[in-house]
């Protein structure tokens, strides 16, 4: 067999192989096209081929003139209004997350939380209350015993002034000095602690109080009618105290009361803050207004959140703010601006300062700075477990002159409850 014949055979074999490969590819292409057409027809017949609903972005047409029409002070504010390019957008997390397969959660009611709070405090191992009781229940109290009482109070972060006051009142109480009866001693100690904590203090959130608003257009004979406005709550506190987490938990508490809530992510300096807030909101159907640009002006977010809350007839607006600020002047300027800008749309009803209860007296200096910067109306104590640091409740109220309104007792999403003074004191003495 000569070389020309061998070459011819090789060429024929190559042509046959190429034809076979081409035939296989054609068959596969036709089969894939048939399957695609079948799937498309099924989608069309079931309605799945319809365009997905788009989450609307926040209105970007709010003008700077509308935000700065409040006089000379307002005109001095830097430009902060959202632009039409969508720097500030509304994240309708209620629609996004559940649709992605995350079921909507039902938050626990306030009443159930308070019951659980009492049970948890009663079961807590509390060296603070036990130490006080053991000292006061002695047959005869020497001067050294009273010094031990004061030292115990100081170690519990009750504060120097409050500790001295409590010791003086206990020394003058006949139930303590004239008997070692444990029942009488406990009753006396409980009464004194309740006086310090405050049983008659109004601890309601301002958003829960009777609604007042702008005069409404009324029919004859209904001149007192008003238009309810959203209650505005600004959350403040240094990073690490659980401020953003507390904002999310507070939203759940309002949702449990069947209130419509909107949150504003005005902490634009911490990258994860807005995402964290959206995660909380998505679980209970709460819209979050945020900036899509890191480091954006927090006042811009607050302004847009207030506008959306008003337009949506929300019951409550919760604005989270930054806690990582360089100095006191910076804090005063930024928080003051956020409040002024928000009040161009809605009055601010509440400023809640979030404190980590475990830091005790170390957090008091920071608390005073925030109180001076924006005018705190209430305190939220996170991580309060009824332990030896429980005296911070007394100290913070005396130092700031505002009540503790909410306490967080755990890591669970519904472990935020209205502060109950008798339950707290009974937990200390358990």
C-alpha cells in the first residue's frame, strides 16, 4: 500500500469522525432548545414569567429649600437633602427577606416579656443583694458592718452619693437596728431600694403616650380633632453598648403592639450598621431608610427617614446614630444637627441613651456627654442580668436625672423589656 492510499484513508476517517461529532452536537442543541421552550410555556401559563415586583426607592426629590425653611439657624445647615441619584434609599426589608425564604417572625408581647424578666431576675445569682442581707441580718451591727454595707453598694455601682444616702437611711430605720429578724430586715432594705430606684417614675416611652398632632381639617363640632404624627425616637450611645441591636429589638417591641414602624440607619460611619438594622427590620416587616454610600451625611438619612415616616403615616420612627465620634465637640455638632434636621419634618419625642450595664461607673462619663449633646429623655440598660453591677440603675438615674425605661437581659431578639422597678429590686434581693 503506497503512501497516497494511506493519506486518503486517514482523510476519510477524519471526515467521518467530524460528521459524527457534528451530528451529536445538532441533536443536543435541538433537545436543549425543546426543553427551554417547554419551560417557557410552563412559566407563562403559571404567571411566573411576569416581571418581579421592584422595591421602590425612596423619593429623592426633597429639596434643600424645604429642609432649610426654618429661619436663620436652618439656613446655616450644610446641604444634606437627598439627591435624585438615590444616595438615600428605602430598603423595604419586609418584602425582600421573607420572599427569599425567611418566614416573618411574631415578636413577644410586652406583658409576656415583663413576666419573663421577673422570672429571670428571681433565678439570678446575685451577690449584691445577698451580701447586703447577710450584713444587715446580724444581731448587732458595728461600725465596721456599716462600712461593709457601703463598700458593697459601691462595688455594685450604686454610686457614692446614693450609697451614703442608703446607709444613712438604713441606720435610722428601727427595723434594721433593733432586730435581726430576716423578714423585717429584708422589708426595710426592699423599701429603701425601691425609693432609690423610683416606683412612681413615669417610664413610658413618649411614643406610647396619648397622641397629639397638628390640627386636622374638621367638620363642624369637631374642632379638637388632630392629625396623629409618628413618634420619633433617636437612639444614642457609644459603639459596643448594643445600640443598633437595641434599636432593632425596640422595633420588634412596637411591632408586637401592632404599630407601624420605620427605622433610619443614620450610623453611616460603621459599615455594618445599616446592614445590621436591615436584618432586624426584615424579620418583622419594618422598612429601613439608609444611605447606599459609606460615610454619607447622617442628617440626610434622618431627614429622609422622617419624611418617609410622615408620608407613610407610620406610628413610630426609630433613628439609629453613630457612636464612634472623635471628641465631645464632634458629638455635639453631629447629634445636634441630626435632631434639628429631623425636627424640620417631625418633632423628636424621645432620645434614648443605650448603656452597657456591665461597664458600671465607667460608662457614666460617656453618658453625661451624650446627655449634654442631645438632651436624653430615657436610658436603656443593655446586658443587665441582675448581677453585682445592678446598682447602675440607681446611679444613672441620679446622675442624669432621667429614668431607666428599658432593660435588656439576654441575647434573644425579644430580650428587651420595659423596666419594672419592683421586679428589679426583688431580683436583687432574691
